[in-house]
């Protein structure tokens, strides 16, 4: 491929997939700066290695996989080398829906995204890829490198958890019922 055509193809790829990749990264990291870094890293890797991809139609899946793998690597590094916060800042209480009958009417995007952020990454990632980014089960399985059955199972469990979380009044929420799918901190 001539240099000008390769450059145009790269620009087209960035224009088409930057926003969806960023949204996915933001869903995973919950930090805009980290999400930008993950997204830019994916396009850097594409610039370096994308020409090796045999099937050009797989670019979308490849880019989302790169973001997901980079996030997993980042989490593993943080677990091995945790940072110590300078100040113990208490975060504001999360707004919850207390009336289950009005939940459908009262839910807004921020509330649902906040509830999603309570999920462990293995449940949050497929949920974001399916509902926020519109990927198929097959694409999600390829991105996350898990069987389709695992994708479907994780989506079901994530939706069940969100439903419980959003329908439970804040006063009734305890650490054990808020985070039934969250990994427990190892001591």
C-alpha cells in the first residue's frame, strides 16, 4: 500500500473508531486521562503493527482487544505496585434509585454508568461492549478472548447485578449485597 493511501486509511480508522474506543476505555477505567492513554496506545499499536492484520474488516475487533489487554495489564501492574493515596478522601455517596416501581422512569445515564462502575471488570467489559458499543457476542468473545457462552453468562450476571443494585434502597445496601460480583481484596 502506498504511503499516502496508508496514511488516509489510518486517518479513516481513527475517525471511525476513536470515540467508541474512548467510551469503552472510559467505561473500564472510569478516568478520562487513562481512557485517552489507552485509546491513543491502541492507535499507536495499529500504526506499528496494523499492517500485519490479514483481514482488514477485523480492525475494529483488533483495536478493542488492544484497549482491553492494555487495561488488564494496567490493573495487574497496579495490583503488584499499588499506589498509596496522600489523603483519604471520602467520595460522595452515589445516587441510588430507592423506588423500584419508578426505576425505569427515574434512571439516567449517569446513574446507570455509576452502577456499572461498581461491577468487576470481567462483567463491566462485556456489558459496555454489548450495550454501549454495539458489538456482537462473537466480537466480544474475540475481544475478550473468551468463549461466547462466557460472554452470554457474564452479560446475564452483570444485568442481574445492575438490577439488584439499582432497585435496592441505599439504606439496605451492604458491602456484601452491593458488590456480589466484585473481586474480594486479598489479604
